[in-house]
C-alpha cells in the first residue's frame, strides 16, 4: 500500500495547525493517507485543545519571539524549537492501525521506535500514567514533557517523543514532537507560576524527566535524516510504502483559511466557527 510523504518546511504555528487539519479534510474526502514532517518558524508554544491559556505568559512569549497556538489535539504545552514534528493522517477504517485510541498509539509508537533504532537509539514504550485529554486535568506543570503517557517513547528512562491524537469525519490525525534539543529555560519562561521558586521546581522536575534526541544519542543528527528514519520505521511497522508528494492547491487554500480564521485565535475551541468541507 502506498501513502503520501510530505516535507513542508518550517511555518508559523497557525499555518502548521491549518495544514494538519487541511490534510485531515482531504483524507476524509478520499485523499491519500499522509505522513508529514515539518518545523516551526518562529519557534512556537502549542497548547492542548482544552488547556487554559491563562497558564501562558503571553508577554514573555512576545519578548522571546515565541509564537503561541492552540492544537486541535489535547495534552499540555509544548515548545516547538529545534525538533522534528510529524503528523500521520489516515482513515480510521483503513485497518492499518487498531481503531482503539491506546492501541493505535502503541502501533504508531512502535513505528517511531523502529525509525529511531535505525539511528542507533534504543527506546521503550512507556507504561505510565493513563492518557487523558479531558478539561481540568492536572499534572506536574502546564508542560507536556514532564511525564510520558501510555505508549509514548522514552530513552534512558526519560520522555523523548510527545504525541497527541484527534479523530474527526472518520479520520485519525496523530501528530507529535521529536525534540532534537530542549530549551527548558525558554519553555518555563513562557509559562506562568506563582513565584520563581515554583518555576525553578517545575523546571528541575522537567529536566529530570525529559530528554532530546541529540542528548540521548550523544551526537547531532540533521532534520532530514531523522525524518527519513522515522518514515522508514513507520512504513515497516504498518506495512506501507511512502511516495514523496506535495500539498494540493485545495489543501494549501484550506490551510491558509484555517490559519487565518481559526488557529490565529487562541479561543477558537470556544467559538462556533465555519465547518470546512470534507
């Protein structure tokens, strides 16, 4: 089975989320299952769909030149900087991955693990806290990487890959962050805390529980080498082949509209906005 592979470069947060959703609509209307790799320019803090934006210090983000965007998926804040971001979009009924949420995470994570193994990194599938995207959820901090969810990848006992999933119109969209390097200082500068002591404690807890690919490998690996390895691992695990392609004109137009009319607003999840055609 042949799927589409996209390398779409680095974009602002709103456009990146618009592209992911535009691909979801395309797949829902019969387009090919798609694996996409991308970056962020400028660096961006993405919030989970249900996360309270009051946890973010917007003034600090502006001072640091960090974009802020809300994802269509759940979870907590992720600072997207020096990293490889992936999104995988396919019909739920394809039979390629299990339909259950937890089991589908496990199948995709096994593909990610295969890819990272080809770079020389041994990872493990976490069996930690239960994943939940419900509003009002409490963790150690507003940051995503302070603890792994079920079947996310760890290296050396620390969380390496953070992923999140949404399902709409019979389509599964999973996207995730593979940090090449972590900037805990910038991340925790972008979040609000009652005092500096609380910020320091959260930052220390994060450093003890999160890692990056370069740190775990002990060497630097360029973006495209990581992306190619991950694509190979996912293809092997799911039994599919990828052919490199490009966004369609309709996907580009829909992505730009979604970026402008939806994802440019941090409160889009509270509004009844336009429904884009599937």
